[in-house]
């Protein structure tokens, strides 16, 4: 059994197994300038957070299957009817109705271009992406919103055509399972575990 807590859902309830926090011994904090007098203690904390995806679960499930899902308002009474949202919006912000989930993989493969980008040589805590991180904002034909993601190969440029890649092997079931490469990149050059 994993040392980390595990969760599944049955009868619409979380069923949890394993340890969701670990007791780690604390350590004294001492003052090197004053005979190593006691100043305090460290309190190590290690906990597992249960993060529910709710209505967005289908988006994350589809990434490892090589599919990019979006949503669209299909309410005939809504002024925003037909508007496509990527990133995935569960509800239409205009009519508050539930959007329809659509597969926009082909649309992304054919029309994704870099709207703008940002190259970061430093990152925040717990980021596991290789540095420098090439964050890109991606626009798609017929999509009302712009998606933030990261470019895995090459140097980003405004207007550059890119295609999605998906972590099909050992997926993390997070947004990191989706990345982008310049259009025309051969599959053999993709990062480990990724495919088109
Ligand atoms: Zn609507």
C-alpha cells in the first residue's frame, strides 16, 4: 500500500484509505549568536489534499486519451449561444445554463496559434516543469477565450502555429498532461510519455 492516502468514490461518498498526514519529529531552532539558546521549533507538515474536479473531470480524463475537450453554450435563448470556451467552463457566464462538452482536438490541431508568451527562468514553489518554462497563451479559430499552457519544444513566437501533445503514458491527470509543440514537429522528438 502506498504511504500516501488514496481516495475513491462509492455511493456518492469519498472512501479514503491510508495516511493523509504524517507525524514528523520537530527540530529546535537555536541562536548561533547566543550560546545556541533555544529560539523555537520547526513544525514539519506533510498532508494530502483531496482535490475534486467536479464537472471538469471529463477535461482531465480526456487528456491522456489524446483529446482536448471544451464547452459550448447551446441554449437557444442565450445571446452567447454557440460560444466555445477553452479553458473549459462548466456553465455559461451569460445565461448560467450548463454548457455542452465538445471535443475540440481537431480544431486545436488545425488552428492553434500563439497569442503571446512568457519565458520564465525562475518558477514558484513545487513547479516540476524544466526551466526555462515557456508559458504560451493560445488562441483557436472560433473560440472566445485564450488558453494558458506551456511549449515543450522550440522557442515561442507570436503567431506561431502549434499543435497539442498529450501525456498518454503515466498521466498525472493534471493540466501538465497537456503541452504544445511547433506544428510539424515529428512524434519521435516529443518529451517522454507524450504523443499527438
Ligand atoms: Zn448561455
